[in-house]
C-alpha cells in the first residue's frame, strides 16, 4: 500500500527494476517516458540506478510515438505514459451541480 502519486510511481518502478533483474537478467535497466511524465520517474531513475530516456511531445502535446518506439531497446524495463490532459468544469442540471472531468480536445469551444 502506498500513499500519493510519487511514492506509488517509485514503488512501481522499483518492482519493474527488480523483476527485470531477477527474471530477465537485465543489469543495466532503461525506462522510456514522455517529457511530460511525472517528476517521480526521474527521481526513481536516480534512486534505483535506471537510465531514463525522455521522449519529446508533438505540437499537439501528445507523445511522439515514432520516437518512443525508437527509444525502446533490449534493456527497457518499462514504458511510462501520461493520463490525458483534463480540466474540471462545473456541470449543472436542475438544482444539482457537480465537478466533472473533461478532455481538453472535447472542450476547446466550451
């Protein structure tokens, strides 16, 4: 059990590193993440002696898939991703209202 995003990412990366070492025999682990990934991936790389490859985003702020594929190699232990960009908006119907999550693309004209 972990609390918070950073600790959860750290423990997940450690588990991937340990599995790759114990099961796949990888002694020089690499992880591939987009430049928009949580800073905890960089922290995990430093803590657990993992090479980290940052893949740039495209002009529409999505990961460059072609470059992501090229960054993956025989020592890659994990490929990190990022949740879609969202924003909160109050939605009201009748006398009720709530906060709702919306993907940015679907709300460009909102």
